[in-house]
């Protein structure tokens, strides 16, 4: 929690005003019982109406000033806490954007969403409460004790019994609450994960008639979260009645012993009334502190989770001094590249070596799990190699800044990813300053122009989140258009034609030849029909290069490629 305090530095002025206003307001509040005691002991005893009215007027003035100041406290406290929440969410988002895929996989998207929303909200609320209570309560406690003792030292001995009991109750409840709050945040992660999976995979859930299964899974997580919340609620329900009982018995003791002291002539009635009010302030300040101490453990759990994200250093970083390639053609070379995913026992790629030349199409084919997609993901440095080198125009990509490297690349992922917004905005995602003419050219090359024009507003038609109002083939073609509009030196197509029919596949690849004539083009595909016209075909098998050559060469002398062709003989090749 202490680590979060550094994010409050921009709000030092507001924090100072909160502290100042709280101090002045409490001084006025602490003065009220003294004025009331004077009304009783002087005004009422002497039947001095003018004194009563004058002192009562001062009480009204003090009350109004205290109210105005506390409104100011609430305003500035809200400004600080909400500003902190805004800054923290922005800082988290920017930090998460710099994560490599390994960090994303480590935390999980559901947990990152929960941390950026729910955990920030918890810390934000506690900061708001701390400004209102943690500044007010200690000042009121200290001031109340001093003034109560100044009224009657002997009667103040009551607090020596009440305060330790209250402190013990707070300690016991806080000790039991901390593990429960930690568990609640983890169960929130689990709940978010299940909900996210159910919503994003709604088509699959319904297609396989697993609605009841998902409902049961959600209910179990929801009830687990509820049960933990009930345990926390029971703790709170136990604590406050106990504290009220202690407060009431303390008041009874004060009135009892105060009456005895009045009867003995050692105390005046006004002083007893003032003492009762100071006692109420002291006990109320302890209740406020107890609420803060109960909420702080939960905030500590959330703050720890936020710190875990903020302290996570990206595995992939930019070089201290960038070394740009001497030439700018887009030539890619893999030199004995070995790679394994975090925690994996075996490498997914082993001693991979090949060269992709500008103006040529390099295709990668192989069975599922052979490492085709991984090869493509290593080029933009989504992951770093375990050993070996990946060179672009003779320069190791580790010596090039990620932004510079990726500006050379047009990447079309295996799963088409679109954003809510217009078609124009989605295509221009690849090039911010793209003109409508460039958008139309890219759409025509990607064979997407016809279906886009048939939509109501053409390129200004709106897409739903993740492009759910498009077919798989339409989403793939828009993803390809987004890459084309960028006009990069390197094109990476990761099985980006899988949802297209054979005819559209052929037309699209023919159109790409002229559009990407001077660029380096690497295509990952399952279909032989998609790769057979490539100048170079790389056959992968269990993470190793099993052969490199043209379609004719591999068909003649590569057994694995022959098996792939044979398995598709009745499909793509015959087509």
C-alpha cells in the first residue's frame, strides 16, 4: 500500500488542504462541548439569557464553519482519490501495453482486467476514506482525550478499560479479515475469467448445447465468491454491535461515576455533559479508525496485485543503442534459431535456418503443432529466441527498436482481430493517415471491396466488437486489407486464407503478387494449393526444417511434403 502513495505526489496541494481543513474543522467541533458546558454551568445556573443566546450563537457559527470545512474536505478528498484512480488505470494500461506475450500469458487477460478495474477501485475508495477518516479520527481522538482529561482526570480512567478492549476487537477482526479479502480478489479473477469465456465463446457454448454446463460453472464460482463475502459480512456484523456495546457501557460508566463526583461536589453538571460528548468523540474516532483498519487490509491485497503488474518487467526490451540495417530491403534470415515457451520441457523450434528474400514468396507448411505460427511470431519479436539469430537486412532484430522493427512489418494473425468502429477505422489501424483512396485500393486487392460496398454505408459502416457481424472469410480479408494499406517491406500471413474458398484464395494471391512485388512475403498455410506457387516452401516437422524447395522439388524428393499433398489430393490439389 505504501508503494501506491508515490502516485499521490501530483496531489500534494489537495492533500494539504484536506489535512488543514480537517484540523480546523475538528478544532471547532472540539470547542462545541466547552461552549455547551458554559451554557449549563454559567448561563442556566445564573439564569443569564443573554449569555445563553450569545454562547449559543457562537455554537451555531462553529457548527456552520465546521460543516463548510468538511464539505471542502469531501471535495478535495474525492478529487485526489478519483485522480489517483484515473492515473493508476492509465499507468497500468500503458505498462501492460509494453508486456511481451509471456507476461500476458503469466497474468492472464481476465486477471489483468480485474486488476485494472476492481483492484484500482478498491485502492481508490480506501484512499478516499483515509483522507476523510484517517486524518479526522486521529486528530479527534487526541483532541478528545486531551480535553476530556482536562475536564476530569479521575473520570478519564474509564478510558483505560474501554480503549484496550476496543483495540483488541479491532485487532482480532483485522487479523481474520486479511486472508478473506485476499481470497475474495482471487475469486473475483475466477468469476471474471468464467464470465469472459462464456461471453466470447457464446457461439461454441450454444452449438455444443453446453449452456447448462456454463451456467453451473458460473454459479459455482459465483456462490464461492458469495460465501467468502458472507464470511466478511459476518465479521463486520460481529464487530459493530460489540463496539456499540462497549461504547454504551462506557457512557453508562461515565454517567454513573460522573453523578457520584457531582454528588461529592467534585464536578459540575456542564463538565459532565462536555465529558460525555468528548467520550462520544473519542469512541467515534475509534470506530472510524476500526473501519479504516478493516478496509486497509483489503486495499493492501489489491495494492499488492497492482504492484505485481507494475513491477513485472517486460522480457523483451529495446536496445540501449539502436543499430539500424545498412540496407532497407526486408531480407529475413533465420540462423540456427531455437525457441521454447516459458515452462515448456522441449523447444518448439530447433535449429531453424532459412532466408526469405525481397520480391519472393516464402511459404511455411507443416502439420498442426509443427511451429509454423511460432516462426512468424518471432519475426516481430513477440517472443525472443532461446538461441540463434533472426536478421533483417543483416542486422539482429534484438538491436532494432520494437517500434522500428514492427513499422517494417504487415502482420495478419491466424485469428482475425477487428475492433468496434467503422470499416474505415479498422483498415486505417494499419496506417493512421490513410486516405479513402488507399483504403479502397487495399480492399480491392484483399477482395473485400464488393462485400464492403454492399453494406449500407460502405467503408463507413459500423463493425460490432470483434467483427461479430462479419463472416470468417470477410474478417480475414479486412485483416489482410489492414496490412496492405501500410505498404510495409515485410508481409507475414499466418494461415490468413483458411476461411476463403479456393476461387477467392487464388484471386487474392494473384492480386497480392503485384501489390507485394518488391516486399518480402512469408505465408503460413495448411493448404498445399495456397503455397505451391511460392518461390520457396519450407516444410516444418516437429519444430525442425524437414525440407526447403519449390513445390516440384519437394514433391519429388521430400517424403513429408508428399504425405501432405497426398492427404489433400481429393481437395485442394485437384482443385
